C-alpha cells in the first residue's frame, strides 16, 4: 500500500500562509494610513507608491481561488474592491461640457534643461502646441536663455527666475514676481497675473523639492545601495509638504481665479495630494483618463525603452472658477518628464 505524498499539501499550506501574510500586511497599512496619515516617513513612502501595493492582488486573488483558501480569497476580493473604488474612478474617461468661451491653453513641462544641454527638440514641440501660456521647470540659465529664444516671437512676455522656473505668455503680465515658498533654504516659485477675457487671473509656476533627506534613515549594506533602495531610505516629505502648505496659505488669500502648475514631486495617492485637492481642482481628475503617468521617460534615465512611466507628479491645478475642457499628456522628448497640456475655461 502506497502512502499519499504530503508535499503538495505542505506546499499549499505554505503558499496560503504567504498570501494571507500579504493581505494582513496590506490591511495593516490601510489602517495606519487612516489613523496616522503620513506622520512617519515609511508610511508616507507607502502612501506615495500605494497604487503598486495593490498590484500583487492580480496574482493573489486567482491563486487563493485556485488553492480553495476561502478566507484568503474573500480578503483578496475585499481589497480588490477597495482598490477599484479608490484608484479606478480617476482613470475612467470623463464627460466634459463645451464652453462658449475661448479656452485658455496651458502647457506645463519639466524640460530637464540644465545649462549646456540642447533644448531644440523641446522648443520645436512647444511651438506646435498653440498654448497661450507655457509653464516651464528646469530651464536653468542666468537671465535670458538663448536656447529658448525662438519662443519669444509667439510668446513675447517672459517671467524668468534663476531657479529654473519660467513662464512664457501671449498675454501681457499685469504683475510678475518671484515668491518664496519656504523660509530656509529658500525655494522659489513664480507668480504672474494676466488678463484673460476681461478677467485678471493668477498663474503660479512651481517646482517642489524632491521628498528626500540628505541623511538616510538607516544605512544600507554596500551591495544594496542601488537607486530604488537608496531613494527609499532617504525618503522624507517634510520639506516638500512645507512648500505645499505655504502655497495653499498664499492661494487662500487670492481673490481672483488661480492656476498653479508644475512639477510637484508628489503622487495622487500621497496625503499631500488630498490637502491640495481640498482647496484646488486637479485638471486630470476633471478631464483626464487612463494612468496619466508623467515620470520617468525611461530611456532618458537609462532604463529599458519598454518601461512605461510609473508616476504622475506633474500637475495643473486650478480654483473652482475654472472648468477643465481638455487634458492631454504630451509626447516623450529628451526630458525625463512628459509635458502636460490643458484647456481651461472660466465658468
């Protein structure tokens, strides 16, 4: 008489336990997010990449079903529903209503334009957009930038700064100023006022700090000091969140319609996003569809060409005076960011 092998049963139990541990860890994360929001750096890091914490469910759910692990299957199904309710609505196509008013066309673009780096292809593309206002980041030069000189004919009004943020406009500036969005070490933004269809409008160009600290939270062994892990152990949102709070306080005192665009170094699942969304409207949430990821352009940072952009960190925000008529991500150029094009109309 041959005894039945116990190995398949043992393997099944081990696999079920691994799936159950993932579900328990994920449920624990969601509870901590609700209770502690982004109080600790590791929780803020998990928030920023929360969309990718859901991805294993694509494997966990069918595996649990195949293993006939009823409780694990039920847990995976519940988390799948939570994920769909949270992440799916922004991805769905939006119904926008036409406006009788001529739209204000905005482009925001982190150009990766360090001094000495050619920007011919980027400028060529910008000239095809027919935008009214170009909101640029990382266009580094002291004073006028000859690489951008071809923009001066269609966009005769320019507000530059030495920190790489610039605004080019077809509409003249009633006001133009550099504003400080932190006390130290001193991060700047641009603020201009233009007149659009008889209405003064405030436009901000911002490039917020990366969420990182110079000193790691703990030391990695030498062989593990690779980019993703190094980023994780340096992750810290304190400085960037302070800049967001400063901007929100300033915008709360604006008495005219507001547009704020740029590189926010923030994902839509971050708690900081919720703080912004409580005061301003995200143009993508109103008129975008799909993933809407804007970073990175893989080949520019020496990753495989087939790798899609993984994060949405470039935004156009606006006050409730506006409605978003159109949202489009631009083409991949020689920057590590995709540009974003938006059409807005006053209500």
